[in-house]
């Protein structure tokens, strides 16, 4: 989808996802970026995106508290990749 209602938010989210996958930011940083994007998207036309981000942020939260730190990046990576595939 190229006609986003919130193109700046989507671009920022893409950059954050890429930064996480590149090892430039932490799990906590990407979780924060996802949460911030989720809270800025309020249009009904992009409710699906808000839901996607809400679910991803909650999944990351669960992984943070239930997973060993050494495995965390590899478990969060598919969550971030899914977001990136949906917004690209």
C-alpha cells in the first residue's frame, strides 16, 4: 500500500524495523517505536495497522518477560519482519 494516511509514521516505523533487524537498536527500543506508531494511528481506514502493531507490541512484551535475554532477539525478529512485510 503506497497511499498511507500517516506516511511519516509508516516510514519511521520501517526505519526502526530495519534498524532493529540490523542490530542497531534494542528489543526495548523497537517495542517503544511500535507502541508510539500504534498510538499515532487513529484513522479507521488503517485500523488493521493499529491492530497489527498492538498485537506485535504485546507479543514483544510477553517475550521480554518470558524469554531468556540470549534468545530474545531471535524470537522478536519474526515479529518485526512481519510488521515490515505488511507495511512495505
